[in-house]
C-alpha cells in the first residue's frame, strides 16, 4: 500500500520562473508555504499563502498533513535547504520534490568551476569560523552568505590566517534580473553595496606561513591556547589514530584541558560531534575558544567533573580520558560505551598507569607504551631529550 504525496517541495530561482509541472502543483495546493521573497516570486496563487514563522517552525505545515500543500524554497530544497527539516518529520513517500538549480550550481556555472572539485558550505546561520578547515592552498570554495556583510567578514578572516592574496568572487541575486558578479582580493577588500542575497566563490592563495589545517591529526601545540594541560602533538596523533573517528560519530573527551582531542575529532569530518568535559572553568572557556579559532565552534564544552558530569550526555561512540582518570571514571566510561564503542585512556603517573593495567586485565584491549624524544643542544653536541612516557590503554567493547 502506497501513500500519494500530499506535499510538494518546489525550487524557485530569482527570476521566478516555474515549469508547467511546478505551476500545476502550486495551483493544486490549498496552502503554499515559503519565505516572503519566495511567495512574492511565485505571483498570484489559488491557494492560501503562508509565510514561515519566526523562529522557524514547520508545525503549521504538519497541521495540513494529507491536504494538497506546496513549499517554495530557493534552488534545491535538499541542498542546505528546508527539505531536510521537513523530511525528518514527513515520510519520503508523502513528498514530491521538484528542485531548481542551487546557488552552488549557478555560482560554479558563472565562474566556470568544476563543482565537484570545490568545497561547498553554508555560512547562513552558521559561525563564520566554520570556513577555517576548508582553507587549503590552491583550492576553490563556494559558500552561501548570511547577509551583505559576509564577504567583507570572510575577507578579514582570510587575511588574518595568511590567505590575504585569495580572490573573493561575490555573486549577487544569481539567476535574476539583478544578477551581478564581482571580484576582489581578500586583503584590502573594497567591494561596496553588496546585496543581502549573495554567494561567495573563493580562489585560495596562501602566503608563506599561512595557517592551513592539515588533513591528518597532530596540529602544532602552539595553535592551541593552553596552560600546559594539553595532549602534546605527537601523542595526540597516536591517540586520534587509536580513537579512529568515523563519519557522524560522537566523542566524549573527559578531562578535556585545552580541548585538543575533541577539536581534532571534529576536524576529521563535519558530521562528527564531540562533548568536552572539563571541571576547571578557565580551561573549559579556553577549550571553547580553541574550538572556535580552529573552525569547529560546535564543540560542546561542559564545565563539570566526571563521573557525575557524564549523566545525560548523548551516547558516545568513543571516549577519551586524558585528565582526572580514576577507577570510578574509567568504569563509568566503560559502562556508557555501546557495543563496539572505543575507549582510549592516557596515563603518565604510576598511579594512573596502575589503573590502566587493571582495566586491561578486566576488559582486554591493548596497553601501549609511547615515548617521544626530541633533539636539543648539549654543549657543542646534540642529544635526544625524552618527554615523560605515556601508557595508553585502548579497547573496543564487544
């Protein structure tokens, strides 16, 4: 038994042009939802026009379930559009979608860029810092703007990170009669009178020493604000390898310190999530600043002590304990792990190492001894100066 679609999602461009199929769906709809601009572009309709409420909600739409209803959206409703919010509550068999070219497609067409080779992201309603992980020398990036101030703010950010020679293309009102495409260098960006509906194309040019975030774990320690409570770069790379982040997974970073592990977990994939638990308020605030500065402002920082602070957190796929490890904390973390979940705990002191030895006996996994030494001058010669060794317990729950 199938359910006939009652809901039509219709993409509309700046020119307001609609196919005969789209116009027929709108004419058949008892209600047409959309933003004020979309409803105006559609012109006269037989059905009732309903402007989305502020704050945004689809409750009014759901109340019309089963009656012919249309939703107007910019371009492709399922590419940074309203489609995902609706599909989360309305089964696919009840929806029929007619997309129009997205702003990404139109921008790539105007710039003659291969869309699949560009990084595509939205800065609409999202923190500007999200752009940071995409700043790779020689790459191209297309981003949806929040408003008319976005191009200038992006230019300032690029300049501060050593990408001031990058070229920013500002594409306004794409597909409409007021379309305009202009370009300027990020450093000294001077484009004025930008319209609020714009998309940005960026050709990234890095100056020597530009801060491009590596695609592998182990960022430089001095990229993090810290008071010494940080998992050092080389140990961090080993730790992230053991945690093995996968797309869409959730990490608990217990005793987060500077937040470096949670931050690099998030950098592994935009769909990942992380909760950083840190009992010291100053360190917790520092971790939040680090996350924003490195382009992952969604790091959830909680000022609390483990194991009490673990209650009510979203279920983890992996857990790291870097500070404040104790028998109750380790056992609480292990209990919270689902089947096949991973845990990694680092220890420097003999007391904590003894706890890891016991955890290894109780739960299995691996015990790994990690020692890092770096060269330093000794008089006229050079010697290796060893850092304190780290004992790492890593295990997967079966």
